[in-house]
C-alpha cells in the first residue's frame, strides 16, 4: 500500500521530504527502559537497564548501574542478576521450572519496578541459518519449525563478525634515525596491521508471526549484507539467536517497530502508546519501557567466505601516489604513508621513487581490532 | 387564432344576450369534475352539434365542475360559469356558441379586448397550455396578469395554494433552489431538487419574484382565485457566465429557517482553481466555513469536528462510501454531470439521518429536454465526456457522463523497473428522467467507478463504487406531493499480491445496501409538513483473505458477513408563525436491528473487552434479531427576522449513527473498512446547539453571517494503540468508545455578484476527545481531553474572482489553517540495538501551519449562440507560492539517531491546463 502510494507520488514528481526540527518546549523524561529476555534454556541471561534521555541530550544512553535485579518465581524462588558493565545485568545460568511463572523485580533509586508474572515459553531450535545471493547482496535466512507447544511468535537478534584486511602491506617505512625524511626498506611486508576484525549487533527488531500461516514454519530473512560491503570482503560470520515470544509481546514489539522504524508515509498510523508488562509499583503513573519474556534461547552460527559470493566488488577506495624519495618532496606531500618502492637505482640500490598512500589503507586497526574472536576458524 | 377572431367579430352582428335566448335549445347530459374548457366544450359539441368558439388562453384558469341531466344548454352554461366573469352567446341560427371573458358579447365590448387577448399567447407558461417552443422569455410576460384557479363567489379574503415547476426555458430542466417570494417578502418558498415549489398566497393580486443561481431574475403577476398550478420558465443569465454566484438565496439566507447550510452550483465550483484543472466538488466544499480536511491527499472531509465517516454523501439519493479517486487527488463526482451540491452542517432536515456531522447532497442534472448536447474536456491526467438530450422530446431526457485517466504516459517516465506498473480510474454516470405528465415523474440514476493500481504486477489494489437508484415523484395536488426512492449502493475493494508464491494472497472487503424511502410533503397555509419512512438493509463482508496461488501457504480466512436493517420515520413542520418568525421542528425515530446469521462474542461485564475476558460466543440463526438500538432524533430551527436584511437563527439537532468507518490513519485511505453496530459496538450519538446571525448589506449584494455551535458526541470510535483493523475477528477488542466535544465560531462575508466577487470565511473550532473509562481498556492521555487528529483551530479561506470581460476572468484562492496535531517524540532510549523515539501523549504537538494559494484563468471562446461548438480554456497554477506544506511529520531512527522529517505532497508549483468543448 505504502509502496504503491510512494510510487504514485513519484510518478507525479510532486512530493518531497524535508527535515523537521522538534518543538523546543519538550519535558525531561528519565523513564526506565528494560531490554532483554530471560533465558530459560541453556546459557546466560542478559538484562540491559537504561533511562530515557531527552532528544537534545548529548549522550546516547543513560545506563542504570545501581539497580538490584532479581527473577522471582511463583514458588518464591529467587535468582539475582549482577551488574557487569554499562547497565548490563547477567546471570550465567538460570534454572527455571517450566511449569510455573516468573517475574522480574528491579530496585533502583528508591523505586521498585515489577513485571507481571510471565509463563516460560518453549522455543523450537533453529533448523538452519542459510543465505542466498541476490542483486542486492547476501540475504541471511533463519529456518525453524514450531510445534504445538510453541507460540508461533518469534523474535531474533544477531551478532555479526567479519575479518577484513588493509588495502596494502607496506614494505617501506620512514627512517627515524638519523634523518626522519628518508625511506628505508624493510625486506618483508609489514602484516602487523593487515588483518583485523570487526563486529556489530542487530539494530532492528526482527519479529515474525506465523499465526496466519497454516504451518508454524519460518523462513525469515533476518538481515541482508549489502552488495560490496566490507563485511564480506574476506570472511563473514553471523550468530542468530531465536526466542519465542507471546502474542502480547509480539504486538508490543511490532508497535515499537512501527513507531520507530516505519512511520512516515501517508497511510501509516499515528504513533501509538506503548504499554509493556512492567510497571513502577511505587509510582504507577510512571511509564516503563520494555516487555520482558521468558523463553528458551537457541542460536546458530554460520560463516560465509568472500570466495563463495564472488564477484563481490568490495574496494576500500585506496590509491597509490608516486613520490620522489627526497626530504623536500616528502615534506611537500605532507608525509604520506610509504607503501612500496617504485624505482630503485640499479647502481646503489637506493629507492629513488616510491608509492605512498593514506594511513587508513595500511592500518586496519583504524577500522577494527586485531583481536581475533575466539570462535574464528 | 386570427380566423377565430374574425369569426368572433362577425358573430357580434348576430349576437344577442344569452339570457334572451329562446327556448328550443338542445338538451345535454354532462357530468364532469375539475375539467378544462376544452374537455367541457368537446363534450358539448358532441351532444349539441354546435361549434364553440373561444380563446383557450382566457379560459386556462377555469376548471369546471358540473353535473346536469337533460338540461338545456343555457342552463348548463349558466351553471358552468356561475361565479365567474365568463359569459356565453348562443348563436343558434349559425349553429355556434361564443364563449367570452369579462363581458358578454354586446356592442359595449371594450376596445382593447382582442389586443389584450392576443398578447403574450406565445409566452404562457402554464403546464396545460404553455407553449413549449419558446426559447426566449419576452419581457411582456412579466406584465401579464395570470388568473389562477376557479373564480368563486366567496369573495375576497382567504388563502390559496399555488404550486408548480420552475424550469430552464432553453433545456427544459427543472431548476432547484429558486427563491420565490412575494414583493413584500413575507411569503417565500424555495424550489426543491426537482424544481417544484408550493406557496400559500392570499386571494387576489400577488406579485411573485424569482431569483436563482445564474438565472435572470424574473417576476409574475397573478390573481389568485383558488388553488392553482403555475409553471415558471426562467432564462439563463448569459452575461454572468463567469460570475461567482454562491448563493441562490440573496434573500434566502436571511429568510430560511435553515442554518449551517451551503449550496454551491457547478458554475461556482468550476471557477475555483483545482488541482490538474479538473473541477473538484470536494475541494470547493473545503473553502466553506466549518469544513476541513486532514491534508491534501484526502477527499475525506471533517465538518464541525466530525470525523470523515460522519458525513452522509448522497449522489442522487445513493450513498457513496468512497468519494475519491487516485488516493484523493480527484473527487468521485464528474463535474460535467453535477448540477449542484448542498451541504447541511447544523440543522439537518429530519428526512436525513444515519450520520452525525453533515449531509452532502449532490444532484446531477437531468439532461437537456430539447436537443442533444454534450461536452468533452481534456486535462493533464484525465479526460471527460458527457452527452445529454431528449429521448422523447420534452418528456424523457438522459445524461451520460464518463471520465477516464490516461496516466500511462506518466508511467513511461519511470525507471524500467516499474514498466509493468499501472494506475488509473474511470467512472460513468447515467441519469434518465421521464415525465409521464406534469404530476408524475420518474428518475433513474446509475453510477459506477473503479480505481486500480498495480506495481510491477506484484500488488494490485482496486476499489469500486456502484450505485443505482430509481425515484418516482408524484404530485397529488397543490397541497400534497410524494417521492419514493428505491436503490442499491455498493462499495468494495481488493488487494492482491501474487509475486511471492508462498505468500500470494487476496484481501477483499465489500458493503452493499438496499434502500427504500418514501417522503411526503403537505403544504398548508402557514405550514409545510414533511413526513416519511425509510429503511436500509445492509450486507457487509468485513474481509476475506484467500490464497492466490496453489503453492500459497496462506490460510483462507473469511470474516462472517454482517447484516443489519436501519429504519426510520420522521415528521417535520415548517411553521411561519408570523412573517418574521419561522419555526422548523422535526422528529425522526430510528430503529436499528443487527441481524443474524452471526456468531457474537460476549465479554465479562465491567471488564475491558479483551480476548482474555471473552465469556462465550453465541451463534444466531439467519434473520434473527441479535441486537436492537433505537431512539428519537430531534431537529429544531427557529428564525426571527429583525429587519428585512437581518435575521437571527437558532437550532438544535440530534443524530444517531449505526455504521462506522474503522481507520487509524488520519485521512480516508482506500483500505479503511466499515463496521456495523453490533452488541459490542454501540451506535454513535451526537447533538449540536447552534446560533447564527445573518445580515445583508448593499441591497443584498453583500452577505455576512456569524454562526456558533457546540456539539457533543457519545460513543465515538477511537482505537487502542496499535489496533489491528484488517481481518480482525474480534474487532471490538481493538476499538474504544470515546466522548467528544466540538465547538466553534464561523464567520463569512460573501459578495456573490459584481466584477469582483467571492467570499472570505474564517473558522475557529476545536474537536476534543476523551477516553477515561478504565473498564474499556486503555486510558488515553490519563483520561483528559485530547485533540482529535483533524483538530485545526484556525482556518481562513479567501476565494476571489475578477471578471475582466465576459470572456476572461481570473480566480485566486488562498487558504490558511493551523497545522494538525501530531504525537511527537519527547525523548529517546536504547532498545534492541538502536536508539528509539519516546513519544509524548497523543496529539499534544502540531505540524507547521498550512498555507496555499491557487490561481486560475478562465478563457471562454466567443459567445455567439449559433456556433456549433463553444470552447473554453482554463490555465492555472496550484500552490502558487510553492510552499512545502507538510502533510505529515514523522520520526525515523536512522543509523542510531532519531531524525524528524516532514513530508509534503505538493512541494512546488503545479501548473495545469484544461480544455473543454461544448456542443
């Protein structure tokens, strides 16, 4: 619908989009935000706590670091989550009873927040994480099959990791003693800042309902690696985590998604209020953001090599600049990063011309880290 | 005729006074009722073998009632002409009889007798004798004195009722909205949509003045003897082709007890600059005070704080559910077939009901009754064609209009990836009107429209309106008339997606209704009484969701059909208590039955309607009454004229609405569905108080008005946050009943005539909703009043037209309004790996104000009557200042930041040109 309308407008070449500045008289908020799922299966449970900030505030996240976070069962069992860093509270392994309900209790700044009692949801395992190359890049799919015990509502998030290299491995460097402006030749290429790693977390809410399908079967595209992206320039890995959520949780998240990821065309609904399953018991009027679910968490990791997706078309956009090897030229060019010799005097073996480039083309640490992830092959 | 007068003149030589007739006259037996002279004479000629000579015209007002058995001819004639000034002379030797008026044929006959008798014969407009061939009204007709009714000897004093049609002399089409008033102004009437009027006049001499939109003012002099029929022909005012004539009722706005009613005729509509140059009824409506829209790409409109579904849109008595084409860029009504538009926004006549805010009554023309004519128009995106003419001359006429788009050339401009896309619409109107005789008329009207879009053969979206109505109007006599209408109205839409085989599906919605209504009007001396009954049978298919390919995994899902019947009876009286004080009082009683077959959910009492609180589902059989709602609706209007040009009006009305549109977008969107009231969704109820002051200046050439209103709405449907409206089996769990209140003041200054004409309207209005019942589910904004999505307090519109010559005029329209409310982010938070917006309470902030100015130039070809075709051009610019009026403001999290954007639908000037040829 929306697409149709946009095309229609494009047809008429009439519509336009301008940026909009918010009104100035906006109040401060500071409501609690609870982000995370209680893992009833194998593995750790992470709950992230923060507070809402004003749009104009300079900092991104206002972490809540002093809270006491517990998971309480109807049978009075209690599990504590400890603060690790940046508002993240962890319990390495909860042992929850599927037959009873649990709730989350948070104490912070003399206020108490309680979720409703939440049933423990079963989740199907991930059948496979697979991918398909299209004109737009590589689509990553997750497949699963639910059963009569599962809710039919899914949520996924994922971690991406990838290996990449600098454009060049230099064999030259500036001679620091005695004269800074002469180039000397290292016999072997410098690979210390050649191979690096980078990671990213999912930033969108990926949810799916199979309620309208005759079978609880999913073939869901969790993300797309865009064509020619640096993520797949060497080796790419994605870890997809899957949770089962409740119908209410699904509705909550789809509303949040609509409010924050999808609004803006003519036929979109107005932003709607979010009311999760957590309330502030000391001040019931205070809004709390988040919908806590208890679900088994399943995850699966796959790797994709650049060679599997060629032609990929990634370039960092680096070029080599030819330079005469003398102090004046080097100073005049602003000390560019030396890469490899261009011309060497056949008599003296002295480099007369060299190729130089920008530092980011030989130092991958500017875009990533040298630390290889533990699971990397 | 000449021969007759020679004979008459000759006959004087032989004439003797009738009283002196010798015996031996033929005897006749005659029994006739309410007969004309020709019937009477035919009968006598047959029995007596005598020839009768008389001037038909003189006897046109005579009706004869006689019952005589074997009486002599003179006795019969004496009896027939008793109490009248008709006389007779029996010339038995010559075997003929002369019938005369005023004086018996003697030597003292007045000298001007024949001259008077022969004058104006060609101009007579009385139905039984009127000459239909005239094409121009002679000024002398205004000086002729018409005798109406049977002259009786009851003497002076008493009241008589005059009724008849007002028609266009050229096309024979009736003219609605003609204001007819006596020279003192104390007695007046307005013709209805069939051009019919009825007036109560004192006996004796009366002068009637007629005024109408774009017609030459005219008058008639009458001597009322008893009740009579009198048709009036009016002539188009050619010189005013390009004049803005907004109101027919130069005096009517002062005199009518109706308030909050606007009438626009198609000529006015044509002059207002329109997008793509296509005259648009809905857009012109929006320039009137109290009528607003959420934005540019929407033809849904809001009247005095009502939502878009609270307007009853009638096109020749058929209900139109989706009044727009192309996402609202065009209105569903073809300007070439529309005659006029009436909008009732405060005192809604008792004969209308079923919607809370307004009635928009659009009527199409009946078609030329004299000759085949037509027109064709070319615009940038659409073209139009219409043809009209008589099927049987002066009896049956038709008008056929069609429009279609040719947007394909636009699609060619798109990148190749869209080459399979299609977008377009068409609509067809047909109306046939037939006059059996002056007392019996039949009208058949049909409308069909279809919109279709498809994107790369992927998703196809289409919707369609279809309407058929048959209307029969019968006039019993001057005091009684009746109209009976039966009709079918339908609306449907489909969305189909076939690209992805697994997911291929088709979603459908449709609503159909069968209507019947009978309206009666009874004219009494100081009262006009209207009453009638109506019933609507609804059949609504809320949705079906079906797989569209064999591989599709979509589970077929069909929502149960809803059936209901809405019936009403009404009675209203317009009572002229004194010439200055008029009361219009009406009551309407509506009865609504929700019918089976249907499975109905019931929820635990006192708890929110949520799936968790579902108690049980009851199945009802076919035709079973599941739930009944009923209640009275009151309509009151009072007008008091303080002076000739100043009046005060007050009104109160209440209405009930049993069908609701479900939409959580701001404007009408093609995917909106309708819902009938059922045990879980109560009907909406609204009432309104209004008060208005009307003052005309400068000999009624400047009209001013101030109207204030206060309105309450109960059980107005709003939605829970994130409501899912499509294919929802328990829709009642996603809607909430809110209370609403609306109030405002509307000011208008109108100059309908002159070289410079137009109007200025200003409205201050609010519409606030409130949801504070915790049992109904979620409370919005803490239970406080919050502005509705279309609450736009200030609104100023200036429509102006300057006529340089009769062939060239320029129109300029400007409109300003407060931006509509939005819900804005007041903060942000980090969730799910991204920064997200935290939204404030519902509708607490506003988008920037709206301003737009449009210009159009109308250029007519020459006005020679004799040429085969008449051409006209319209050039113009929409959004002259190029202002980027935001339609919506929205916020997106992009790369972890929240950015606000405003979307403008028309970001620049849009020039347009339109060519029309009439033949």
